[in-house]
C-alpha cells in the first residue's frame, strides 16, 4: 500500500497490541484502517463525535486518494478548540493523517477521557509536527 500524499512511497506497517498503523517514513503521515482510530482513542463514541463532525474542510491542497480503494478522500474538520483536518475514505476504508494530525487527536483524547497505552506508544514512536 502506498502513501496517499507521496504516491509512490510504500507505507510501513507498525503493530502494537490490537492496532496496526501504516506509516510513511517520508512525510510522516499515518493511515488507520476503519475502526482503528476508535481503539487508539479509547472510547469509540467519543472518537466518532470528535472526529466525524461532518464539517467539510477547505480543499487547500491536492485531493488524496485512498490507499485501499483508490477513491478520492473527503477532507473533514474535527470538533474542538484546535480543529484538525482529516482525510476520510468515502467507502469507509479508513483515515489519513498528515504529520502531527494523529498526535493532535490523541492529545485531545488524553485531555478529555484519559490517554491509553496505545496512544502513549504512538505519541512516542511518531515524530511530532514541526
């Protein structure tokens, strides 16, 4: 599976406990398959309410294609004081996070419901946004 941002760069699978994330070593983006964000967040209902706000984000950069199905992903903005733009597969295959976006969402989870071991692991493994 190739990176939606870098196109020809293969994603590297990183697994911890029940969650496998696909990571791009070039742009530091992260792909999560359907349902994995909810596992990382620690509370499925809270994760869906925060991330899947239904608010469209301005298309400021080139549309990205889902690495699973190849369809153009929709850009959505999360709830909260520090909104994050997330690329979402229209078929529900998963979510794409540019560098720092997943960390921002996990930070929100930690602040609102308490951080889990998986979230802490990911925050330590993936580079922070600059």
